[in-house]
């Protein structure tokens, strides 16, 4: 009898929850629609704030969906000319000092990109949020004076780096403003805070984000989008290994 | 009296031959053990100091906390001015900045793509501005193929790594690592030669490069993960080192700044302090055991001798010789045996030790999986203590044995003497 009461109570709670909160997976689709584009070209400034020093790097980036990406570092002098190519499951890095193209694989994927709080694995995410996670809206929060839904994302596959993600999503702009990424064990691995947003045509996009690797000391990596264009025409050669040495 | 005593010992050899043999063997082992341990400890101190610990070592406080991981991202940076101050304040020390780092050694094929990769433990030392580091690491002796790096961009690799990755002399390889700030970094090097240190812990996969190349690679200009200090007289004295470290840390170390320098002595690293204490006590323990064991053997031998000389003692007592005089006589006999046994045992022990001081003892078969830094060939070292240390077990044991077995003299009853002699 007790069990029956519990099941009925849970069913009522879930029904009420669904009635109050939107469907998590639909929300995820709206986030994907806002954040993803067919192609994109952007200039980023990445400021890595370690305990000992702050270093700023500038890169020009091209991407095609979530499958292909190409980055070229233009500053500072030490990093200038370093290029990265992502094509599906493969990631290559070109080092101008050695004129070598090295494929990043295995444990190397867990290494930090240019000393930042992002790993190569973070760059390798090649599926949409909808494809990777199932979502449940668990509440509401006000974050940076914006009304947000609180989403709990659960990975659909065991090989996804972050098995659980807690996201605060802007209710109107469908823009994730804050994320906590957890390992399978429940350990917090990374946080992302959007500090500034911008409107590009009809979509809202982060202008400045702070990535923080919870396992690293330091103040995190500030990621600023200086310039961004969506759905631009990108020559096909950009996403080839030959372009790394050009 | 001594002449008479020695005559007795020489004429009745069954009285002296067994005890003297026991003393010779015991003293020989003791002298050899002391000389071998001296050599082993000295080799360990020298090898550890030269390869890893220095007589003292300066690192950041944060690095010191996890020193076994050798985290070069916690290295000392911008050290030139600091080192200048240290040189002035501590003229008795020579300084050697080093960087230890982990990397992937990537071998390209003809198209520049990865052919084979292997994990390496890198060590960056000053190869060009002075030859001291080359001497400390005995690189000239350790060189197996090719030559030492003669210019920037050249590296030495361990013979084992060279064979494992099928490398060639003059071949260009890329070292892939992280900079001190955590960014991936690549640098091309040319293999100038191969080395074998004779130390398993280092021979598994080592790469040695000049510190200036590695500083550029790891983005740590003017930095070092460890700065090793060596006493100019090359002699490590733990107390002196500890006092120096105390002064250094009081002057230059700031407990609130995790990147401020801190000095560690050799004995404060790699559990070497505990090991040195252990070796010190092992010598005392060994001497104690030898004295104990030899005393028991000689006690037994004394008793046997006592039975054999039962009649002699009885007659001497009957002739009016006092028991205490007979007892002292036996002890003196033992002392003479002990003295000569010790002299012969020490001589033989020194001879064996001298042989091992020149030719050494190859321990490589016993150190396959060792991570300790010591030579695979251990050379004995004869110190002044080797000349007198044998007298402790040699005399003590033989006298103790005689004193124990001689007690039976006091139990002897002269009233039963003739009855005994009749039988």
C-alpha cells in the first residue's frame, strides 16, 4: 500500500513539474538552434590566468557544423602560426617551429589547449547537445539578472567526457549562461560562466566567457569573441591537412 | 709470562687453532662488511648527489611539497639575480641549475608524420658553458655511441630508448611536452649520442639536453626546476649542509609565498636521511651480532677445550695454583689468540676489500627493478676504521667466550682430583 502511495505521489509530482516547467529536450533543441550554425568564422582572444602569469592569445577560427574546425593562432609571437585542425574524430596540431603536424590522440586529448582551462577533448565535441544529452528542467534561477531555467543534462553514451551537466539557460534568449560539468563519479570538473552577451542578427551569443577547470589552480581562462560571422562561405581547403602548413 | 703463554699456545695447537680460526673468519667478515658498506654508502651519496639531489637543492616551496613528482610547472623562474646573491653568500657552494621534465619523443617518417613515439624522462643540464655537469653525470664515461652534444639542438638518449625506438645517430626527433604554463610545446632535436648510466632507474628512457634548449622549449627562460648545490670540496657533511639550509631558508624563503625558494639537504630528499641512519645502525647491529655469535662459538670451544685440559687444570690446582689465577690465565690466553686472530683476520679482510676497492662488485643482477640511485658496480672503500674495527668483535668475543667457559674452573673440586686421575 505504501509503495502504491509513493508511486502515485511521484507521478503527481512529475505531472505537476511537467506542467510548470518546459520540456528539457525541447529546450535543448532551442539552445542548439541558437548556438550552432552551418558555418562560422570568429576571432577569439583567450586570456589564460594561471597562478603565476596571465597570457593572452589571439586566434582566428573557422568551423563547419560540429564536425569540422580550424584555428590559427596569430598572437603572441611564441604561438603565432600554430594551427589546429579538427575533422570528425581526428585532431591535428601544426607547430611552426618544428614544421611538424602531430596528431593528438589518446591521453594527449586530455591535455590543456595552450595552457588554458580547456582540453583538446573539449574541442572534440562533435555532436549537438541534443544528440549527446537528455535534459530535465529542475527549477528556475536568476543569474546575472536574467531569468533562467535550470537544466540537468545526463549523457546518453558512457564515453562522453562530462556525464552530467547543470546548465542555467536564459528563458528568453535560449543561451546557456552558466554550466557545471561533472564526471561520472559526480566530481565537478569544469565551470563556464558567460560574463557578457551580444546579439548577432537574430541570435544571442556569448561575448565573454570564463572557463574554469575545477581541478586546476588559477583564475580560469577568459574567452572573448572579438568578431564573429555566422553562415559565411568557407573554402573547402581550410579543413584539410594541407592548410596546416600553408 | 707472555713468552710462556705463547709457547703454550704454539706447542699445544689444539688449544689455539680452532679459536683463532673463528676469530679470523669473524674479523675478516667484519672488516669486509665495513669496507663494503663504506663503499656502498659513499656510492649512494655520490650517485644521488650527482644525478638527483646535489649536496643541497633549491626549489620552490610548492615544488618541494610534491618533489617526487618533479612538477616543472612549479619551477623557479627569473633566477639569475637570486643566484648571484646565493653565490656571494655561500662561496663554498657550486650551483647547477637543472630541469627535469616528461615528454613524448616523436620520430617522424619521411613525410613528417609520426612513425613511432615513446615516453621519455628528460633532464636538462648545462652542457656548454662548463664541463662540471658533464663530469658530475659522468657523461663521457656513460657515452656508448656518437658524441656528446656539441651545439644547441642536440640531445643524448639512453641506449635502451635508442634501441627500443630504433633510432639512428644524427636523426631528427621531436620532443613534445607542456610549457611551464601548461601549453603544448614541440621542439626538434638531433640525436648526437647514446648513454648508459649503469643506473637502472635512469637507463630505462632518459634524454639529456642542454638547459638553454629546454628553457626555450618549456617557455621558462631564466628558470630551473631545481638548482643543485655542491660543496666545492666535494665532501658531504650532513650537519654542515643542514646548518647552511637553515640559514638559506631563514634568509630567502617566505612561508607565505609558495614560489619562494627553499633549500633541502641531501639527507632530506629521497628518504636518504633515514637510509643513512639505517646504514649507521646496521654497522653497530652487525658488530653486536658478530660479537654475540662468536662468543657463543668460542664459549663452546672453550668448554670443549676445558674438557680436554681437565686433567691439566686439576694438576695445576693440586699444585697450589689459585682458581682465579687459572681463570685469568685462560682469559689472557684468549686475548692473545684474539689479538693474533684479529691481526690475521684484518689483514685478510683488507686484502679482499682492496681487491673490491679496485675491481668492485657487480650488483646489477640484484638491482633489476630498483629505483634507488647507486652504481651497479659497488666498490669497497677502506677507511681508517677498517684497520681497527675488527678488534671489537675479535677481542671482545674471544675474551667473553673464555670468561664464560672459564667459570667451570671455579666448580672444580681438588678433593676429587686423584679419583679423576685414576679413571
